[in-house]
C-alpha cells in the first residue's frame, strides 16, 4: 500500500498478533506497506469504506451469474464472514442465486473456544440455495509470501512456521468440530503443514456426514501420498495455481523459493489419484480463473490452455478429461458429504447439471474452454445461457 495509506491506518511496524501475521518494515524500521496474513490484513480492511448490502449483493450476483454461464451449478465458499448472510438473503428476497453455495466459516488462527462455538452455532443456517456446513482452517500461509510451513526453510530462510502459533490449539479446535459432527477443511500448502494436518485428522477421527479435507497441497513428499486414502481425507487441489503461477523452467518466485527437490513434488494430481485419494478440483477463485472449462483444460495440459507455446509444468501429473470432470463433480460432491444427492445424473439425485454444446469427454484439451454452455440446471430449474459461446480466456 502507499505511504499515505500506511499513515492513515497508523501502522508502526511494532504491531503484534496472536497468529503469525506481520507488518513488514524496511532497513529504517518503518512499515514498507506490505502486510502479511489475515490479522495484519484486518488492520487494512478496517479502513475500507462500508459497502451497502444492496450494492454488495449486486456485485456478488453479477459474479455468480458469470460463474453459472461458465457451467458451474454449485460452489464451495470457504468463508462466511460479514456481510455474507445479509448478501445471500438480499439476493433471495428479490430473486434467486444462479447456483448452490456451501459456506464453511473460517476458524481464525489461535482463536478461543468461544469463537469456535459461534461457528458451530452457524451450522445449518440456510436459504433456498445456500447453506452453512463445515469449518475452514488456515494452518499455514503461502509459499510465495514465505508464510507456508515446510519441513525446511526456503532459500530466504522463510516458509518454516505455521500460521497457528499454538499447534495444540489447532488440535483442540479440530477435535471440537469433529466431536460435533462438523467436517473441516484445512488450508495446508507446505509439506510439514500437510503432514501435521493429516496427523491431526488421524487423531480426531471422522466428522460424520462429510470427510475432512486438505486444501492446496502444493508440495508433498512420497510418503504422504497414500495417507489421504487411508484416512479418507479429501485432497482438494487447484492445479491452475501450478499452471499459471509457476513455470517449467523454475524461474518463478514459488520455484526459486522452495528449491528443485520440493518443486519436483509439486501439484501431484496424478500421483494422488494413483494412490487412491479422492481429489476434488477447484479454482480458488478469484485467485485462479473461475471458469471451470479453463481449469479442466489446464489439468490435462499442465500449462495455460491459451498458451500453446508454454512448456508444461510437471507434465507427468496430467490427468484425463474424465478424471478432470470427475474431480469437479463426483469428487466435489463427496468432499461435501453430498454423494447421495449431487455429482451424478441419476434418479434420486438433485437435478443439477450442465448442458454443453459438445460432449466434453470427446474434446481435445485445447477445445474445452470454447465448448459453449447452453444451459445450467439447478434443482430442475433451467437457466439458458445463449451468449456463452466461448470461455472467458
């Protein structure tokens, strides 16, 4: 942020946080304008102008309409912060959400049991096409910022610590939700974060209706691949991060930071499937492209679909069209504990489906984003998309 923004917010560089957030300072000890992780970011968000609910609802509906036009009939929102409820209810007062939304509120790092109970009390809140189910944890940050949790530090001496300073509190929170039948999703990017999350999932056991899941899993060693299937923990991946934020020649920030050995263990979609894991594929939108046709093409190509001359990243991790579509349909339904009602077109399931102009399983990967979405169907309600003739590349 600008020096003026730092002044208005009142940042000093001496701020302390209960999690691993920080306000970065330069050689002169003054804030640089770079803040790291959620609690530091909240200091900035507190100065954002308040957006009226009807205005926010308009923005949200516009984006959801765009996602529906690209073929989505539902999504998992790993967030339920204010004003989410007010926005969803406002939209449903005058109309309809164009797709289903499963919301999982964030459990702040190193938060107290009172906060956990507030999130537990939100479970089951719902409208016609949205509902609250599950809890989201962030065990680490991002490798690019140096805040992921790896077994060894990166080339900058960073990426070596969890976001939760008190790991016993993370254990306790996971047990709290599990004992109440509330499934969890843990953001874990670094190999040590993934290992620790799997260890805790093994300790606390299954949550009931839906499995626990781990988000991102950017680099993991061989010995962790089989544990997902063993523990029935869903591997939730966003391969578009690998294809669009890294490069095959390892000149990108992610690769330079973590080093060639961990780069070689990155974005292991193929390996996780081969070890029996349920791999749910997503976009992490708006960090990645929201159009699923783009992501599904990238899964097969291991490069941006619109860049045919770009070398693929970890080409051995490519998957087939059927595996890619399964990751966004049946696997996503399994991750939500909804295999009995979503993810397949069979009698007895909800009539949520997408109508393409051409059979996507018969298309070459490069042709996926240009496959027009003629209509989406949510709960049997048909929504035509006559202007969706090509992907939003």
